[in-house]
């Protein structure tokens, strides 16, 4: 061979050096952190430090009144009674242990327009209540606020609430564990850049470390999906966040309404919703930014038939999101917690035996009817990690299925250093 491969390789390395660095910076891969399975939105004036306990009590009461035991759950969710019996006990344990994984105190649509004096008072009351829950050990693992958008009509009010809440919950130079703010109705990359500036100045003002304030971008407007230049602005928004963006949340009803979809047909499974979420999924891939689906406004209230029908719808939508790689969604009512966890646990329990066997074969280099590659092994491990994180399984069961301990599963899923 007349080509000097060593010299050519060195030339290519130099030529691609900046592209390599850019790729590593922009697409670092999955963050080694737990993702909650849901976010509960509660209007700020309805939040207090006892809220999680009340939601737990109401969720268990709904399950007792309308669940109908294993047979009722099996019928409502279309699963074998033996699986339903297992899930029912697991979900009861989950509600007792961690009824809400992620809580967002809402000063935006759920709270509405109030006088400055009223909203200022609500900010102080909610911040004090969150700190009481933290001190009592009853706070959710993930928490935060949603404030009004940076659109011109609400910008100053949103900024005021954002700043005052951050100031109120900062103690000893730290925010509460798991704290994140939700940035709604984002229409431009400029707004994300403005949010970064606001975060930087607030951190300096209250004595937080640089980068301490993280935020979620809510995709609620068509402009985020298709900008005026025809590009998917949501991808640029992620990279304009200076590493502060933790997730993209789909806003079911604002997005649908902005697309002109009639109210009766606004849904998480409308084709317009699927298109937006597919664009979000591509924009987030490889960045470490999580994805969250939206909510259903059909609540499990009323008589028995109405509650079960709402559970059946909610469970189907949760399962649909999970199958499409959206591992998180919104819940708006305590009685949605049983259907959230039943559908989520069913998804993982049904998939665990096959995922465990495939991982065991992959690690042991066993010939089988499925030839998995490293990327697939990573996806299988990620599935198992998510099941562990939400409580659908435990480390003992996983080790029995795969022959691997938690540390090995984390390494395969790239959730920890190799």
C-alpha cells in the first residue's frame, strides 16, 4: 500500500478535531440521574407542606372504592388477573412510599392572573411550605415551580415570581434537592438565551453556584417545532440553554389549540401531537435532556363507571407514551396516581423477563435467536434501570434475571463511569 495511513490518520484527526469536540460538548449522552415517571402540577394557592399526604390518602381511597381488587384492575387495564394482583400490591406500596415523584407548584395557567400583591404573597407562602416539607422529610424527590412565560404581556410578572421564589428557597448557598423550574410557552431561541441570563444574575444575587438553576422547556407553541425559517427551533433551544435544560415537556392543550385543533379532538395521541413529540425526541437525542409527555384532562371523578373509564383512558395513554420512549408525563388529580403507576409498572413488569434474558445472553455471549448489539444492550439496561428507579422491580430480582448487580447494569446503561 502506497498510502501512509498513519500520516493520513493524523491529518484527519486534525481536520476533525473541532467537530469531535463540538460533538462531545453538544451530545454528551444520557445523564446518570433518575428521571421521574410523572410531574404533578398543583396551583400555587392549593399547595402546602401536607399536600403529598393528602394526595396519597385520596389516591388510596379511589383505589379502594373503584379498583375492584385484582379482577377489577385486570378488567379496567386489560391484563391477566395474576399480573393485576402483583401490580396492585406494588402500587399500594408505591403510594405509601412515594405517592408523588415530581411536584411542580404552578404560578402559570393553573394559577391564573392575580394582583401582584396576591401572587407575591402566594410565592412566599408556597416557598415556606416547600421548605417545611424539606425539613420534615416529606418533600418529593423532585420539585420546583412553573412561572408565567417570557412573552411580553407576562414577562415581568413571571420574572418577579421566579426571582422571589429562588431567593426564598435558597439556604446556605443551595437550592432544595431536585429543584427545577419550568419555563412555559417558549416561542424563540432568544427567550431561552434570556432565561440563561436571568439564571446567571439570580445565582450571583442570592449566592448560588454557577449553573445551580436548571430549567425545563415546555413545548407548547408551534413556533418551537417549526420556526419562521423552517427549522426545528426546539433543537436550537436545547443548545442555547448553556447546559441548564434538563427536559422538554410537551404541552398538550396549548399546542393543540395553537394548531387550530377543535377542543373535542385535542389529545396526547392526535397526529399533531405525535409530530411535535417526534421532533422533540430527535432534538433531545444524545443531549442528556429528558422528555415528558403532557396530560389528559379527562379526570377520574364522578360515579364508578366514569372513574374506571378515565383510568382506562389514562392507563392506555401512559402505556402509549412509554412505548414511544416518553418515560414521563403530567398528572393533575390524586385519582390519576393509581392509573399512572399501574400502567407504568405493567409496562416494566411485562418487559422485564425478556429484557433480563437478552442482557444475560449478551453479557455471557450466548447464542440466541436475537443478536443484540452494544446500542441495544444499552437500551435494555436503560429499561431495567428505569424499572428499578420507579420501584417496578428490585435489585434482587434484577440480579436473578440478568446475573448482573446494579453497578453493572448502570455501567451498561452508561449511567455511571465505565
